[in-house]
C-alpha cells in the first residue's frame, strides 16, 4: 500500500460559511490532493476514532467493491482507495447538525473514493450487485457532496463540478434479486430473462453495449453530469474492469461455483 493518504490531524481546516458557493476572494476552487483530504478528515474526527479513519483511508478498490450479502467482490484490484462508506459513517458525527444527536443519520454514501493527484480528479465509485434505482443512487451522490461540505473537507459545491467524477458500476445479471426469487419460487425453476421484462431487456442491451465497448445507462443517472459532478459514468461490472485495467489494475473476479450461486438463490427465496 502506498502512503498517499498519510497525514496528521494537525492543521485543522478553517471554517467555511454554510452554503457558500465561493470563498471570500471569489477565486476558482483549488484541487484537494490525497494528503490534504486525509488531513482534513482526521482534523474533524475525535482522536479515539483516528485508527478507524486510517483503516478507511487505506483500503483497496477490491475491498470497497465487496458485496456482503452475496459474499463476493465486484472487481479484483489492489489499487489504493478510500472506504468512503466508513469515512462517512465516522465523520458525519462531526457535522454541525449532528452535534447533539446521539445516533445521527448516516449518509447513504458511495462505496469508494479514489483521489488521483496526477490527474487532479476525485473518483467516487458506487458498486451495485443487485437492484438499482435512480433515487437511491442520486441520494448517494447528494449525500457525498453534502457531507464533504458540512465537515469542511471541501470549501464549496463547485469543487465537484470541476474535479469530481461519479462512477456507477452495476451487474446486469443481478439487477433484481427479489424478482428472480419470486420467479423461481412460483415456477420452480431457474430464472431466465425474457425479452418482455425490464431485467431481460437491460441484460440484452448491456451485453451488446459491452461488445461494442460502449457504456450503457438504463437508469437515467448520467443525466446528472455537469450538475452534481464534472462527469457521471455508468458502466457494467465487466466494462468497468476492462476500461480501468491499465490505471487501476482492475479485472473481473472468478466466477463462483454453480452450487454456491444456487445456495444464494435458495436463501433469497426464504428471506
């Protein structure tokens, strides 16, 4: 692991007026590198939580893509990444509106954050190995921005329009576990996507888009490009692994044994 996120709690960030869209000098937002990000996160966190914060800062892309429900990772990669879910859970307690709340609402944040100092870009990544809804993903996008503003990690919202990309990675073969479980329970057989249902259409379109080396957004997420983030990218699990292989060392995980997949389906029916 590199030490790009090594930092100390010294040099706490000066306060920024709530809702400000520019600083006092009205200058363009400046890029926040990995070390500065780590320092600012530590500065708004109580010392007893610093070890947990360091664990979150020093994760990998593979670890952040792990689906605990299905017990499988969506991508294989040792590239450094921030476990943004973990960082959000800890730092949200530092937000001003949670100062006197014993159990504050934890933001629905993206899974991972990669701060690329060389490209001067933040990459927020959300891995979905199941049902995908525009509302849920949009909320994660909004919460990531609001949390970063509330605890003064970034100075204003314009930072995300200039330096941040949001990537949604989805598995078209597992878009709706509940639908598949109901089908299996009713017909007593293995679900096979049909051209007439939405899941089947998405799987078919995603397959041909992957062959054509094109991104495919069946959820309407990419329309937020330029509004919340500088760029919004929606990719299938396989396309994400291919397009980022050179820079992040990503590759597809090995396929699970058939009996393991069958056990998952059986568990979904009984849950």
